[in-house]
């Protein structure tokens, strides 16, 4: 199976999806993406950069959430273009899908949204791959129902 241009599957080598939790600054995420690219290229590991433009699910309303959807997506696309790597970001609301679809190569559904079947259904209508982030209390059966 192909995922953002990479062959993936049980019989394929390891690949990495990683990055900071949230886009804190353009410079920081560009540095992280560049360093991760150096490391994964040296190891021969396919790499997908992951970061959120907005962490609306913080435990405190005073916590930093990110630069917001438009600026965050612009930064993520810049990372993808500058480093020639796919990017993934979280979608939390079905209304965000068309905008995110223009900037990201892949959607992530966070653990707190794994039972939001409207969101899952709408993301499933796109041509983009979807990363389902399993929460610590989610069973394999729940994950399979969400993927369905």
C-alpha cells in the first residue's frame, strides 16, 4: 500500500511519522523538520512530518494552542515544500477539512475525536490518508469501528 508516496505494510521497512506536538514558531518547526530529514535520510527511513496548528484539547485554557489554522497550515506547507516531505496535521472539526486538505498530505484524527463519527465520515470522503490516533483507553475493536 502507498502512504504519501511510500510503500508501507507488514512486509515493508519501518517508516516514521513524528514532529512537535504543536507549531510553536516557524523557525523551530523548520529546524526540527530539517534535522529529522537529515537523520531519516541517513538511516534510509521514510519520514512524514507531524505537527498541529491548534491544540484545542489542552487541559488548561491558558495553555499555548498554536498559531491558528491559516498561519499554522501555511507553515506546515512550507515545511513540506522546502524539505520535500509529506506533512500530517490534526483535524478537529468537519468544517476545517477543505482548508486542511489544500495544505496537508494526510489527516490525523486525535484520540479525543475517535468517536466523532461525523468527522470520521467526512474525512473518509477525501482522497487523503487518515492517521487514527488511538487513545490509551481505546480498544482495537473501537479503532477498527472508527476506521470502518
